[in-house]
C-alpha cells in the first residue's frame, strides 16, 4: 500500500514544465519596451534584430499603431523577438518540453537550442515575407467557428465547394477555418445552420495554414535548407503532428509542412498533459495560449498555468 505522503512525492517528482509561445495576433503597441529599457541583454538582442531585418523593428513595436503591427512582415518578427528575448532574459527554470502556436513554433525552437536566435529571426523574416507576398497574390479568408463539434466542422469544410479547411484546432469548441473567401463564407453559413454559436471572420489578409499558402511554402523551403539545425535540449511539440520531436531532419520537415497544414494546438496540449506536463508558462505577448490550455486541461486544479509578457 502507498501512503498519501508517498503519493504526493511521486506526483511532485513527475511534475514537468512546458514553455509555450504565442503566434501572430498576440502583438500590441508597446510590447517589449519595458524589457528593452531594463535589460542590457534584451537591448542588445533587439538592436541586433533591427540590424538583421534592415529596419527598426523596436520603433514599430514600441510606438507603432495597431495597423502598423498588423502587417505580416512586421507582426511575425515582432512576436518572435518579444518571445525569444523574454525567454532569454527572464530567470526561468529549464523546461522539460516546449511548443508554439504557428509562428510560436520558431520561438520554441530557439528556446530549446535547436536554432540560433539570429538564424531563427532570419527564418521568421523569410516566412513572413513569403506569406505576405502569397496573401497579396492569392487573397483568402479565415474565420473562427465556436461551439460546434470538431467532426461537424471538418465535414462541412469537406463538403463545401472551393478551398476551405480547418486551420487551427485551438481547443474543443474553437476551430479556425481557412481558404478562399467565398468558400469560407459558405462554410460559416453552414456551420451556423448546424448549430455553431458563432462564426466570426478574422481580420487577416490571407488563408494561413491552407493550400493557398503553397507558394510561400516553396520559398520557405529554401530558407530552411540554408539554416543549421541542432538537436534541441528538450522535445519540441510540433504543430503538424502534435508530437514531441528531437530529430533535426524531422523538425525541419514538419516546420515546412506547417504552412499548409493545420495547427493541432488542442492535440498538442493534450499530448503534453499525457506526457506529464503539470506547469505551463506562456512566454510572449498576450494571454491567448493560457486560455486555450485551460480549456483543454479542464478543471484539474493541479495544473499550473501562467505567463510572462
């Protein structure tokens, strides 16, 4: 028989820390400004980022309007930079696992040591430029479907004429769909008829994580192949498979596939939980991932969910 104190000790030993990193959409004016002013290391990294990017990213982060920050070529480097600098300059324990939502996967890879800060930023800049160009050439749409079973959303997408697919499996009851504008609109109407509480169009310029991103994927492939990847210090849970990966070749392949594949975030959180994660820390702007983790983890009070921004 195992006594209660022994059970508590066993649970404590099994506790694992997960760092999670947000993606595009979590940006806000003033992000990183206090960190830049208070940490010489943060200032050096942010100044280096402006040099690598060829424009003053910190000026836009600190002083730009919401519209300035919304441009994909700015948003993605800004969110990545804020997240990675926070991870580098905060007194954080070593994580047992990391993961990121869409763009956040690049931040997670840097935090885990699979890619250097400079190389990660260059990859993000290449990804952002390719995606923005793709959005301009092939406009699309995205919408959040709330309060409808995942299987029903998948069925509606598959039966709707045109290109429309599930793009983000954010949590049970919250799926984002993506594709051609007319197809997304038709799928939204069908989801409402099927009982969805809301079908909310998102303020984006393109169809992220859909087949319409194929031209961007082809360009990102060149940047990924030119970048050195190392085995990460801890498993990286990737969007495409929701599985922990440590093999650089597999990581590179999944990173490329991510552009045209859905973000399996709910599945990722469930996998982290099943592998012992009991403390989740969101690192970067916003609190979106904390909410999604809470919805997926449910009422389990032993799960710690926190964030730094």
